[in-house]
């Protein structure tokens, strides 16, 4: 399959997966599961983070206001993490691993440390890249939670459902990402 057909086939498969998820369960979104994973770890060390609460909408509450919002929805997911969304995120990680073993792209040793475009702009030091990428990821996740959802939820699921906010989010994401990439990589 040529390069052009691979991305096209991948796009069709991704769209089918999103349609399948929306039709059978709910729209796809993953950033909330990072909050749930943090809460699960936090809950291991705290007896008071999540409590059963028959008076709340979900039957659970939390002393943490963020985890208690929506009637304790996040608190419930922390107390009972085996649900569709959490399993979906774990399956994404497993699927990426399986794909890498079954014939996914095989970057050379240098590209595993840093892609060529990064090395051309910032040099060979992998530590600088790892630190930069870590903090960029933290910033993206903070922004996703501030916005109430991530790219997969707002842009991909939202646009598939013809949500105006999904299209506006996509426009904003690209309006910020393209100039940032040009600025960071000093390309024309």
C-alpha cells in the first residue's frame, strides 16, 4: 500500500472506530482518565479522598471539589475504575504496543531518541528533548482539563457529531499549532 493510501485507510478506520464507539457506548475522550488514574493512586494513600455517599447523584463523593463535580462522577470512577473509558485507555496503550511488534514503523536508534527534525533544530542531546516533551505534555493535559476535554473528545468526537464547538476547537487548535510549529522549528 502506498503512503497516500495508508493514511487514507487509517483515517477511514479511525472514523469507523469513533462511529462504532458513539453508536454503541459514548463519544471517545481520554484526558479524563488521567485524572481518574491520578485519583486511583491518591486514593491508595488516603482513606478520605473518595467516600460512598447515598445522597449524591452517583452514590460517591469526594472532599476534592474537582473529583466531586457532576454529582461525584469522577469519585465514582476512582472507586470503581473498571469501566469503558478506563479500559479504552489501557487498550490504546496495548494496541500501540502490539502494532509496534507486528509491523508498525521501525525508527532507527537515533530517531527513537529524537526525530531528525528535532535533532536538526536542537541538537543530539536526548535529555533536553525528554524534559521538553514531558513539560509540553503536562501543559497539553492541563489545557485539556481546563477546556473540559481533550482533542479526541472535543475535536474528533465533536466534529463527528457535527458539534459547532468541535469545529471551533479544531480551528483554534490548528490556528495555535501551525504557527507554534513554524516558530519552534524555524521552517518556512
